[in-house]
C-alpha cells in the first residue's frame, strides 16, 4: 500500500434520512451539543449564494496547490456527497473553480469544503451549490499528485473520517462523527426546541432573566447593596 498516494473504500456513511434531520438544525445548536469543542475554524467561510451544506464526507487529502486526487474523488462521488479537501490551508493556488463546481452540481453532489483557496468566486457566489473555503486566488492548481481519498483528515484540529456528517450554515462548519450521530441529534434538537420557546417568551414579554443574577451570586460576584432587579 502506497501511503500518501492511494484511494481507499468508504466503509460506512451517514444515511440520507439522518442528513435531512440534521439539515433542519442550526449549526450553533449542534456545536453547543458537542460541548463547543469541534470547529473547522473561522477562516472557512461560505462562498456560495446561500443554503445549508449537509451530507456524508468523502475526504480528500491533497498536496497543497495540486488537485489531481480531488478530480478523481469527484468522479467516484455519489449524489449528496460532500467533498472535504485538506489542502493544508495553503492559499497560493486555487483547488476548485467554476468548471469543477458546475460538474459537481450536475452530478448532484452535496458541496465542497476546501481547506485552501478557490477561484471564479463570482460564479460560485451566484450558485447555490455549497462551497466553503479559506480564501480566493486567481492562480490555478497543478495536477501531478500525490494525494489520498477516504482517509482521515484534520482541519484546524477538527478530525473528519470518511462517512461522517458534514454540516454548515452561515455560522460555519461542523463535523459530527458517525458513531455519535444519534446522541448529538437528540441534544441538538432539544437545544433548538428550547431556543424557539425562549424566542416565543421574549416576543410575549415573558423572558425570565433571573438566571443572570443567580449566576453572579453563585460565583460570589460583588454586587451593589439594596434591591437588585431580577
């Protein structure tokens, strides 16, 4: 086996039904339900017109500035797959542009996560295919390799295994590990429901703010004497 230049099979992946359930939840609620310990970093921003990114990860590890293995991954990807590309965060050369995103859209792929740069940013911004990237440059990529497909990759400390759930909205990206999907979903759904109840209470003038003063007192904060509004 050639480590560094290989294509491995993907042995498990999140189901279409699980993807759709998570798609309805804000990434912030999912993140809170994972103890706020997972993130791809603030540099990876949505470059597309708008809409949620959600799907099973097809991971690609590329030599910075070279997208040969990404082209192969696109050819074997199934509809709904999200191509998660670890290009080392390098912004010297773009990993994808309009031609590749148009091809991906035609195939029905779920989108791209590029830990690197893109080009043809205006064209990408005019389309709804989700694309997250760390930057933009006009300089194109090389196509020599090496690289790996369906291996574990890490983006700013967030580890992504093939088949994990990738989800992104305007706030950023998150990976939910395959083995933790149901537990995370249950917590995130409860968190989302609780926030909707809070929003309804605020709109009705029934917002309960007692937790603020209680938190200060529990931490022995020095407070002014006399009545304190709760």
